[in-house]
């Protein structure tokens, strides 16, 4: 005989009350469906690859990985399909053997809960993939990954651009829209005496303080940058010690997409050397200008072109600056996208092979070629920013060759250039190697005095590589050409090591066979290379910190901030998967919904802060009564939900009773009195009470409703429509 229903059963509620209850249930159902659909849409349309996996054990040992769920982007990135429900060895048979480190990493995350980050290059995809691995529950892990190929390329491009800027002899600095200095290259630090640390963030006027009597409209131009596009002229700028430096100034205003000023880029070319030489080289002013004013390097970025067998047959220009185009005798628009053979028809296969070797092996190149197209001598330094590409730094040295010839023919022209040269210059005997003459730049660079030359200073005193140096020089002399020594290490007078580059040629001077050598100190370039490596390491450290922070944010997104329990979002994400697994394994899954009795009265009587304490304390009791595999969530304001995989209805009743007793027997302190707090429980079990997460939760909630109507502080299963199985009737007090 069926038990008689109490008058408080929904059947005996007034019509309006039943209608409201039905509408509330329908809204809740609709909200849940919308939330689930939204979650699915996020996973499906996300720009991140996603896979949820479980460790498979055999004889107590991890042997495989089961992919429970994966989105389309993951399958696209890894070039696989239909991976959900499959083991990794079914998709990649040799994964355990060839990717043992990865497998062990996944097992470690799933068993210890410690997240991991990986970044690998997939040659088959020609792409870099970044992985983040987290553990949602024991023996499970989630992989979130994305392509970072563009980020890697951008980082390489930034490094390449930084290297190019630091090899330029002209000073370059930039400001933001408020004219605060945001960048300055090594040449700017050297020219003006300020370090980057001293000027970054300072106003431009600290450095860009022109003489109004020379260019009275420059200050006015700086005040009207919104109307200015670019400006070029000569002025004198302020050095740190107060003296003025004559420069040729180029000012370019940067604008954003809306046309507003975003900053200013300024290039200053030092005219000090030029001004000094003007007074000494009045009879050869044209040659001086060709030699010194046009000594600006051209830069280009190129990619190699190979045939099906992998042999380099040509290269294509990706980028080129105006100086490079001038050296090639073309406009920039006529160069970008063109091949080397199109730009230089007389280029030889061996030259193409030489540049291809730089792009493939990473070995730098320093050579000089004579261009029949432009009738110029070009010194070419090449390096590889990334495999398959090479960057070339081209310097027009035609004027230097003319000057060298003029020096052999004219003592007066030689002396003017020799005494006022920017680079260190010396003359030594071809046979005895004794230094016969040197300019002031050489004496300053090496720390010697003029009397040391008169006392017999020799090339042997500068370097232990003298034999190799002279071998290269004599080899060049046999072909009547100039010797280029790309890197040598000399020693200063105090023993300090000095990296240098040397250009040397032979001529007759005062009836003696001598060597004329131009020496360039490349210490700054070497230091810049070391600084770039250090900056790269610092960037890698910062990226690791960002990845760790991302892991913490992901964990916070699925936790309730008050109780530390999982939130409803995590429940909606996890419970359907647990039901799918229960269906596969033929196991039950029970859901318990608990609600604090008379919680509104607690808040009204003692205040919301004490109500938060009650929720926190009861949440801790529930968490202590749960297993590690159980899903414990804060379901609502004063409601909690427990999902118990593998737990039958009877066992779920016992578990709910244990929690009920633990909560009732744990009085909370409030000043000098203790307050007992009771809870009501509703239970529903898969599959006997429903097949979906929505059905199980709805019926557990209905069972909770029965517990409330039956006097509270009791446990009721959904199919139990009789008196509560346990508990006591509580009053409103």
C-alpha cells in the first residue's frame, strides 16, 4: 500500500504555487542547458587546443593514456581525427617508446597534481607548439596548447632588429607621445655620454637641446609635432659634459591608426670628424665627402631558394633599407620580392652557394665584392637570424679604396687623412714589422705615446697572431689587392685584450716597402652581442613566470573563493564526463545536495559575516567527509553538492547521514554562546533516477525539497516519499 502524502507535498500546494515552482524548474533547466551549450561552444571555438585524458594502468603500472575528450583545434594541430574515447597508442603506436619523456611528464602531473609546461617544435607541422598540463583530479590531466610559431618568429625578428640597430654607427633614439625617451642605441650612448639607464623615461629636452641661433625653427618644430611628418637638418646637440656636438639630424614623427602622434624617432649622424677634416682636406673636399658621408651600411634580409634536391639555387630579398637600395642602384620597391639573379644578373653560382651556406649552417660571412651593376666595391657581412634566412650588412667601401690609392700617390692627401682619421691607422715595415708611423686614434686606442713609436714599437708588441696576420697580408699582395682581416685580438699597452678588424695594403713610402693598416675597434659590437644573449635569457625567465601565473589563474577560475570548494562552473564541466565514465564502466554515481536550515534567520540574527563563517565551517566538514575522487562543490548561496562516483544509493544515504551528524555535532562559537547548525539533504543516483546530469541534479533537489517539508535536518532519497529516515524536528529559534 503506497504511503499517504503529507499536506506539504507539492501536490497539495495551491495552483499558483505549483505554477511558480514549475516555472522556476523550467528556468533552471534552461539556464543549465544554456550554460552547457556555452561551455561546449567555448571548447569548440577556442583558439587553444584542448584534450582531457586519463592514465590507464596495467598491473598497477601506468601503461597508456585514454583521451576522454578533445576539441577540433587539437585534432587539427596534431593532424589526427576522432581521438575522443581512444588510447594514445591507438593513435600514435610508437608514442610510449619515442616520447617517453612526455609520457612520464603526463603521468607525473596526473598523480602529483603539479602542473607542467612544455614547448616543442614539430617538424612535420613546421610549427612550435606550447603545452600547459594541469590535473583536474587524480589520474587525470588536461592539455591546453596553442601554436606559438608567430611569437617565436617575432622574437627572432626583434632580436635581429636589435642587432642591426646596434651595428649602426649613427645615434638613434626614440620618444613616446609625451616626448619621453624610450630607446637609444649603443652609438647614441657613446656619442652623447649618457647611458640608456640615465635617459630612459626622461624628457627629450635633456638631450635634444639645439642651438636656436643655428636652426631657430627646430624648437618651434618640436612644439608642433602634430603638424609635422619629418624634418632633416644640421644642428649641435648637448653632450653629458656640456660641450656641443655637431650632428646631422633626421626627425620622423610616428602616428597610430587614427593619425595621432605616437612618438618620434630621431637619428643623429656625428659631423665632428667631418668638420675636423674640412679644415685639413680643403683641396680634396669632394673625395672626403664621398669617403665619410656615404659610409652608411645597407641592410637586407633574404631567404634562400632551393631545388627539390635541397641545393641552393638563388635567394629572395624580404627586406631592404634605402642605403642598400642605393648601393644596388635600385629603388626599394624594385628590390623587395626579387631574387638575387634579378637584382644582380652577373652573380655567380659560387656566390649564391656562399650565402646559402650562411643560411643553412649559421656560420657568419665577411667578404668584399665588386659590383659591376653599380661599379662599386661592397663589403658584405652576413649572418643567419634563423635557418633558411641570412641578413647582409653591406658597406660601400669604394671611397676607401680610392683613398688608399690616393695615399700611395699623394703624400699630402695621405697626411691629411692619416692625422685626422676616425679609425686607428699605422704604417709598419713589411720585413722588420717595426711601426714607422701611427695616428692619434691608434695611440689612444692602444694606450701608447708618440715616443714609444720612436723607441722601436713593433707589430709583434701588439699581437701574438702576427705570423698569421702577415701571411694573409702577403697572400693579398700577390694578387695586388687589399687584405681584409675580419677578427684579430691585439693587446693594449696595459695588457688588456682588444678585438679589432684590420684593412691592410702595401705601398712605397719614403723609399721603403711598407704596409698601411686601418684598425677598427669592435669592442662595442662584441659587448652588444653578449648583452643580446643576456636579454634573451632574461626574456625566457619572464616567460616561465607568466606560464606559472596562467596556471594559478586557471585553478582560481574553478574554485569558490569563500570555501575553496569547486564552483558550479567546474561542476557543469566535470559531472557529464563522470556520468559518461560511469556509463562505460557500468557503475553507479550518486549526487547529494545539502542545504543549511534556517540560514536566512542566521544571517538576520547574527549578520552576514557570521553567515560566511557558518558556510566556511560546514564546507570544511563536508570536504573532510569526502573522498579524494569525490566532486565537492558549492552549488549555491547556502547549498553544497557532492558527486560520488561508484557510490550506490544506500552508500550515499550513509555518507549523507555521516555528514549530517558531523555538522549537527559541531556547534559554532558566537561570543559567549554556541550555535548548532543543521542541514537537510537530498539524494539521487545514476542510473536508477536518471541518465543525464540535469536529471540527477533535479531529482536530488526534489528530494531535498521533501527533506525541508519533512521537518529539515534529515536525509531523503528521490524515490523516498515517506517520513525522513533520520533526524529531528528543529524549531525556528
